[in-house]
C-alpha cells in the first residue's frame, strides 16, 4: 500500500469515527462526502432545526499543532462557500446552519481521540446567510 493510499484510508477511517461520534451525540446524518463544484464537504448533519456543516481533520501526531491548526481562515472561507452552494442547490437559503469541526488524532499504535468543536467559526453575512 502506498503512502497516498494509507493517508486516504486514514482519512476515511477518521471521517467514519467523526460520524459515529456525532450520531452518538444525537445528530442525524444528512450527507457525507458531498461533492460540489468548488470542493467537498466531509459531513452534513442535523441537530434539531440546525443544519451543521462539519469539517473533519485528522492527524497522526500533534506535530505542527495537530489537527486543530489545519482549519485555517482560508479553509473556513472555502467551507462557507461550499455551504452556500449546498444551500442554494437544495433551495435552503433560509436554513439555520453552523460550522463544526471534528478533530481526530491518532498517534501510531494508540487509540484515536475525537474532539468535537461546535460552532467552530462564524461566517459573515457577505459569505453566507447562516
């Protein structure tokens, strides 16, 4: 197995762990790996009336700040743009929504830790009406 295949497998495993974590917390799955013209949303879940766009970040080590540092302002803007596309396509422009991040950290030969950050970042009205 190549390093690229291993990374893809670890990413898929991490998204699965994140999904299970959210479902155990009472969220309902709306969609996973949603492909849109400008990219992909890892998970879309619902918590009551709120539609939640979830970015999953996975790391094998805390080097370079761990998974939390991978959600840069540019990544936040991109996720907001993807959410706006999704809401427009599905005619959900007035839908209440938010952005969460799930961090999965799993050092080699150790169990994974999953950290859910609700409302991880805010989006200005100019980027999205959420």
